[in-house]
C-alpha cells in the first residue's frame, strides 16, 4: 500500500502526453493498494504507479483473463495488501496453489527483475491464514451449512432443478419452516419431501396447491444423486459462523481465510453455489454501515462462470440483489473468471474495479468475446483489442473507481510480485496449521441431533403402531363375532337334533305301549324251568372259582 506524497501528482504535468494523464488518474490522496507500474508504448514506467483506493474496494470488482495469464497471482497480491492494512480476506483455492500466502516467498532472479521494473521494495512475508474445507473433505476446518440455512433457491441450483421443481422445493421448505421441522441435513429434506406425498402428508399442502408425486420423485432422485457425489458431508451441524471471516490477527493484520477446494474441484457447481451461500449468509447477518474508509471484508469469488451457468432467474436475481446491497454492509466482492461476458450484465454493472489479463483470439468465438470485452471498458487511449491479446503473464489492463467514485483512465499495467510464497505449502505444514487453529475443535466433529427426519420417523412409527393396534383390535373383534356366530349355529343345530331325538323316542314309546305281548318260545320255556336254573347255578360256581384263581395266578386245585 502507498499514499501520495506529491501534491502535484493528481494534476497533469504540462503537455506530457497520454501516459501522464493516465497516471494522474491514479494519484490518490488516501490509502491505496499498489498494483504495479504503467505500461505505455511498449515501455514500463516505474514512476507511474497504478493503484486502487482502499475505500473503493467495497464497490466490487472483476479479475478476468485466459488460463495461465496470472489471475491467481493478482488475487494473492491484492489479498496480501488488504491483510497488511487490517482488512480480512476470503478467497477460494480451487487448484490448491494459494496456500503459500501463509509463508514468506522465496527470492529469485525473476522476482528481483519484476521488482526493479515496477519500483517495488520486495520483502518475503507470510500472512495470517485460516484454512477451511467444505464439510471436512480435504485439509481444512470443516465449513458446513444446515439445509434450512442453505435455502430452496441455492438448493435448486445445486440439484439442477427446473423452475417448476424449484417452486415445489420451495413448498417443502415452507412446510418445514411453518411446522418447526429443522432441516439440518439431506436426510431431513428427503424425509419431509417423502412425507408430503404420502397418504398421511398429502392433506398438509392441499390449501396451497400440493406437491405432485412426479415432481417429488424428481427431487428425491436428484437428492440421491447429490448424496452419491459426497454432498451429504457439506450439510449438517455445527453450522459454520461466517462471522469468523471478519477476524484480524493479534498484530492487527486481517486474517486471510482460504477455502481449500482441490478435493472437490470436480464438483464446480456445488462449490460455486456454496460460495454464494457464504456470501448470502454474510449479507443476512451484517448490519448496514454505509461507506467506510476501508471494507470489513473482501470476498474473492473464483471460477465465477460456474456460478452463473444454467442459473434460474430467481437465482440470478438473488445474486444481483446480494451484490448490489452488500456494499453498504462493508463487504467487497471480486468475481474471478475468464471473460466479462461470463458475468450477467446486471451483476457486471455493479463491478467498479477491473483487472483484465490477456485474452486469446484463436477462434471466431474468442474474437467475439474479445470485442465484447473491449466494449465493457471506458474510452481508452490504447487500442484495446491489440493490447489485450499482447499482454504478457503478470500484466493487465486496469480501471478502478477513484476516491470520488469516477472511473479512472484505462491503464496497461505490469503487476507487482506477491511477497508470500507463489505456490502451495507442503501437506504437513497445512495440516499443522489447520489442527493448530482455535477454530478446529469448534467445527471439526459433526453433530447429529434430533431434527425433521427423527421427528417425522417418530410420528410415522407412532401412526403405524396405532394403525397396527387398531387393525389387530378390529381383527380380534371380527374373530370373536365369527366365533359367537359359529357357537350359536352349533347350539341351534344341537337343539334341533335333541328335539328330533325326543320326538323319535316319544313315537317309539307310543308304539311299544300299543303292541300285544308275544307267547314264550320253546327256548324261553326250557330256560325258565327249575331244572335248568339248578344246573346253571352249579356250572356258574365252578367257573367263578377258576376265574378267581386265574386272576391271582395260583395253580388250579383238584377236588
């Protein structure tokens, strides 16, 4: 950072030409960040410094350029100077090469040459850094969000839902909010969506249109695919407090919060949308402060084109509103992408500070993008189409807002070299920095408390148990009724049988009384004689003795 010491620096020096007039546009009286030296007519002019007023960094910005042109080093350069001025910084490390900002740089011939070119007093310096990771995937303090906090618009973006499906998802969130069902993680969202299309849950949304089974099926399938990508790690508790990004170190320098994304760089839509949640959460929590002498936080949004690709109108409207209004809360946002056309016009119009690295024009589409980029700059003394294709690595076209809010002249600039390590620190040092942080114990371990999933599961279990009990009682009653009917039928049959038997007996008795007694037969006459009775008695006595002995098992005696 530098401050102007020449009272005539803001006034053009005679008729010195375009270079002097351009340089005069960057001769600010207040604190400013030094970007580099002016390039004019093929020469680097170290006495013509190009800077950004510190008070204008909450007016947002854009850092753009083709791959390999030095965008990441520009981020590092700006972040270092912000930290040195006590301004906290947030930036995403997509490729894993920004962690070196925590360590002093290594002097070499190229750095010495660049420092001489731009009149930089280069000193190897490391800066206070906290390393974060999404959900604990990869090295870093885990950053998690609850599903409720993430909200339906951002969730629709990561689930790639269409407008109708997004509105239906909004109903799911509305129901959960109105019923006090906390959506902490993805299983909570799944449980509520499934409940609302069940027989028990369908009446709940009847008054506001309901949730179609087909749409719910799409949402549930999208959630399944999302979980299979490992996204369930990003949602849960403890939820990260984005106020942690606003801290300063003990020596007064701003803490640089680096979100390490190499482990999830194959999920660009996810991490870009998650970055938007961080920004939206800051917007919701921070108070209005108006224009400050320096911002409370500068937020670098890397790979910004991924955020806007395929975005719904509701999502784009939310981004535009957030960017427009968060300035008054003391937060500056810099989008980092390849060309300005990657950013919607309504958002681009809010970006007052521009650092445009080289563009390539190898194809007709490239040439079209180049022409579109040139049209986004103020009138310039340069041939911007030629200049933008001829810039070297570490050079850029710059225009910023001056202290009075007016755009500065377009300035081709050779940028300064970062003073911290231009590359990643080793894995052991990164791990030690993470585990040595005071925040690590606060956020490292996930917490799974009772939320919508458990509440709905408990209610459904109770309902199922009540239904089973009612069914069992009904079945028992039906069985008892069936048994009673069977017994009544048997009793009736028995009564009928008894009556029939009694009738038969009565008729038999009646017939017996009316029949004449028959004469005795010859056999009956013989049996009834006295001689036959005496003989029978004698034979019976003898047989009784044999049976009696035989029963006791003794030998027969002779008489």
